[in-house]
């Protein structure tokens, strides 16, 4: 059984969706989940404009209302935010390259640093801390993070995202035995609804 999960580790809705996704996937312990980095925002060194900061900060309160997660709202006072998530995406790809099936662990480490500990995952120092928390070799991680192979894989992930016409995250697909993709959600969704949708498409 195969699922394709298109997300971004710095996507707040993906953070809100994580408990629902975990509750859903618990029903399929032998499933193969491909974590695809959708790339919410490309590299930049320009600080985020105040208008965008206010918009995203407001989203966090909305997500808290509909999900089971909480945010550390002091992030906005403690950091200089950047609209830049590609580096965090590369960190997930790098972790997976260094330790098989560690993509989810790196995603959760980044989400914890960002949304709970109010650290900035657009910064390499934060991503290095996440790598240390997973006991990854720091030098190997740093080398992999900046490698051309990691960049190639990121572009491959972005190409997959475009192929499935994903314009927002999270997006979860069930890939059947005929290699046909069935979208289970294109946005936040509760685990029970995912199970209901899966039951419909898996019987087709």
C-alpha cells in the first residue's frame, strides 16, 4: 500500500494536520508513505514584510481552532521571519538520504522547533539543531544539505507537486496497484474523513 504526502515542513496547516495524518496512517502500519516536499516559498534573504507576518500570525490562531495543535505565538517577536522554506525542505530530503525513513522525524523536529520552541527554521543553525536532535552526523548533514544531489531531489519533488497539480498543502494521495493517484485530501482534513474517503477509493 502506497501513499503520497505532499507538504512543507514550514506549512502551518501541515503542522495542524500532522496529528490527523498520524491517526490515519496508524491504520496501515505496513504502508509506504512517500514524503514529497512541495516547496512553499523559495530561498530569499529578504525579511518578511509586516503585512505578511500579520496574515500568517492570524492563520496560526485559526489553525488552533480547528486542529489539536498549539502554537508558540512569541515566534513573531523573537525572530526575523523570512518567507523561505526551501532550505527546510532540503533538510528533510537530506535527513532521508542519511537515515532511511527519517523524513517524518525531520519534519516533526522542524515543526517542533518552529511552532513550539519559536525558533526560525529558515536559518541553517536551527536546521542543524534539528539534525542533532535526530542524532545525525552534523558534518554529513551539512554537506548533504548543500549538495547538488539534494537540490536535484528538491527539484524532483517540486516537479511531482506540479504533476499532481497541488496548489496548497497538505495534500495526501492514495496510489493504487495500477499506479493511479486518488486524492484523499487537498487541505486540512480530520482522520475519520480520510478513512471514509480511503474506503471509497480503495474499493473502486
